[in-house]
C-alpha cells in the first residue's frame, strides 16, 4: 500500500468518526430536550390542577350542566364573550362579567362593572372580596361553587 492511500483511508476514518460523534451529541441533546419538555408539561398540568375548580350548581338559562367543573387558572374570567375562561351564555351576563384571581396568597372575586352584578353567597358583590371553598358565585341565573385546593 502506498503512503497516499493510507493517508486517504485515515482521513476518511477521521471524518466518519467525527460525524458519528456529532450524531451522538445531537441524539443526547434531543433526548434531554424531550425529557425537559415533558417534565415542564407535567409541572404545568399539576399547577393547573392544584388550583381548584368552579363546579356548576345551577345552570339556569344557560347550557351549563350541574356538576360540570371548570379548572381554575391564576386569573379566571367569567362572562358571555368567547375569550373568557368560563363562558356563561345567559342574557343577564355581561361579555366580561367577573374575575376570579389568586393574588397575595388568597383568592379574590370581583365584578368587572357588569350591568346586572355578580353575587357571592346570594349577596350582590359591591367590591372585590376574598373567597373560600364552598362559596357560591352567581352570574345571571347560573350558580357556581368554588372548590379550592388546600382549603
């Protein structure tokens, strides 16, 4: 064998080894990325599930079914508009009727200036109020029971 042929074979072997190494790095990075993405998705899902839920007590004139549950987000909007977290198709509900939010370690309910008002435990809500598990929220003819995790 000539020296030129040996050098050529060594160059080809080095190139193949380099490409195999790079392929290995890409595979390891891909697996790590998928594992982290999967873990983050599980954490987001657990965080959403751990906040609590609104359970329909009375559907009233809406399509809501008693017992139907809506998971709570840190900010949960209620009203007739499709952009809300919980859509209440009631003629007495405003497009953006009420806001249920978690801040300073507590859950707050506030009316967003609706024409017909928001009820909390059968009383009209005049200012933002702290809510707890078991409180009943009323919008139009619909009633929701608040079920919070850890309460």
